[in-house]
């Protein structure tokens, strides 16, 4: 039997609460199949660990994580620890150290999910965002000179390497080709006269290798508007680190809310483990009450199943989420329900348990 070794970083706030439910679902899927299993190893890293040790993760944390097949992350960040520390010293360091240069965020409006848009058909919101995940505006390059002085200067540099830009765009073309869908590039070449002119040029160059993929290109401001006024334009989307971060929150808002938004950080070559996580943060305002919505974390478990080649199970998990939404009975308060986090996880596991085995 194949066993997948998963490193679990439940993290802070509602992280541990929602991750428990994702693990429940993964175990259920493995049980249903009978041909593979998961072994979960927990790491106590996050803000509490930081207050005790002065570090967000163990000094050799990256080395420890290297040997796992995947990382399953809840959320990090808690009042008392500056957000740039909790983000950089755990999440971003993992994404960069493990060259997880592809961030995949589905923006799909499931049946039963709330959509605030008028005059939009449900099937029109079905996008797959492919966001550059290791460089760009989040490269961390910059400086803070003359700190605290009158002539203080802050530099935050965007880094767009040819390798980094080309590989994310190529990955997006491959995905669009495989799915038989169009590819939209989102940039901002009118104002960002080096980085985004370069981005557009590389997009143009790579597109020559994929004549069968229909393409479009928008400025990020126009794209933000069009996602709301005409979302069906967008199928597979490729964009930079910052733009992808922001636009996928717009995506979350139109596709059922932040409680449903999932993300995968992929190292396509498989040299290092990939990482799966909900898009939302640690929600300190509701932490400890057992009411955090676990659906985003469960959806990211479906992305893990896809990544391991069990796409049929990945789809079953998303189908189970859709069934739960349509039933409209076991939902957390953010979705106007009164169920607890674990009741939602139990119901999803029940629905999956009733599905036929789908040997992948
Ligand atoms: N990937 C990550 O780990 C990640 C992402 C974003 C923010 N953060 C961190 O999380 C902390 C809180 O940030 P924030 O408040 O801006 O964002 P947040 O996503 O934690 O919360 C925003 C709002 O959405 C609600 N919410 C979020 N997820 C929910 C869920 N699953 N179920 C029900 N309600 C949910 C929260 O209660 C809150 O009202 C900060 O420290 C921030 O740095 C971490």
C-alpha cells in the first residue's frame, strides 16, 4: 500500500480547527479507496512557537520538511506577532525554499454557494488562477534606509526573472491546453514600464508555442472590474504574485466567500514537497469557538489529491462540498448556518463515505 507522508502545520487561530476537518476528509478518502494511506506528522510551528522560541519554525525546519510528500497548512498569524514576521518566517520561506512557484487557486461558483453578483449565471464563474508564487512583487528585495530619520527611504523591488516569468506562463499554457480552455494574462504594462512590459513580452513569446490556446490580456485594474461585471471572460488566468493575491480575494468574494477559497503551492518538478492551504488567515476574531468554516481547507485537500494523481477523488471532495452547500443544513455561521467546524467535517466525510470508490 502506498503511504503519503504529510507534514501538518496547523498554525494559529482557527488553523488547527479547520485542518482537523481536512485530515478527517483525507482519511475518509483513503479508507474508501483502500489502496493508499496518509501518515500525518504534526509540527507545532506558528505564533505560539514564536512567543516561546523567538522563531516561527525550527531552525532546521526546512530540512525537516524536505522529506515529506506534501505539507498541509492551516493558517498563520496572531495578534502580538507582527504579520510580516509570521508570513515571511514561515509561509513565504516554505514557498521560496521549496520552489513552489505555482500557486493554484480555483474560483468556481458551486451550486448552493452565495454569490453577491446580479445577472450572472452560476456557470459563468469558473476560473482557475495560476499565480506566480516565488518572486515578483513579493521577492523580498529592497531596503529601508535612514530609518526613523527625516530623509527615510524605503525600497521594495519587484523581481521578474526570465526563468521565473517564463516557467509560470508556460505552466499556465500547459494547463489551459490540457483543459481545452482559454488563457488570460493579467499585467500592468502601462504603469509598470519594466516588469510588466517584460511580462507581456514573455507571454507573447510563449504563446507562439501554443497556437491552439486562445489568449487574452488585460490590465489588472480592468481585470478587477471585469471579474465582477463579466466573469465568464476568465477561464485559466496567469498573473504575478501581488496581482494574483489580490484578484483571488475578489474571486473568493464572488464564488461563495473566503470560507471556500483554497490554494495549492506547487513545485511542479516534484523536487520538493508542495503545500496545500486555505486562502484565508487565522481569523483570530472567531478562534477557539469551533465555528471556523473548514470548507476551504477541505477543498485544498482535494487539490492535494489531484496533485498525487487522484483527480477522481479530488473531484469527489469538491462534489461533496457542493452537495453540502445545496443541502443547506450543516453550515457554519459565516454561511448563515449554525453548525460547528467539526459537524461540517463530519457531514462531508459522510457524503464522501456514501460515494462509490473511484480507483484512480
Ligand atoms: N495563509 C495565511 O496563513 C494567512 C492569510 C491571510 C492572513 N493571514 C493572517 O491571519 C491573521 C488575520 O488576518 P485577517 O483578519 O486579515 O484575515 P482572515 O482571513 O483571518 O479573516 C478575515 C475575516 O474573515 C473571517 N474568516 C476567515 N476565514 C474564515 C473561516 N474559515 N470561517 C469563518 N470566517 C472566516 C474572519 O473571522 C475575519 O472576520 C493575520 O495575522 C494575517 O497576517 C494568514
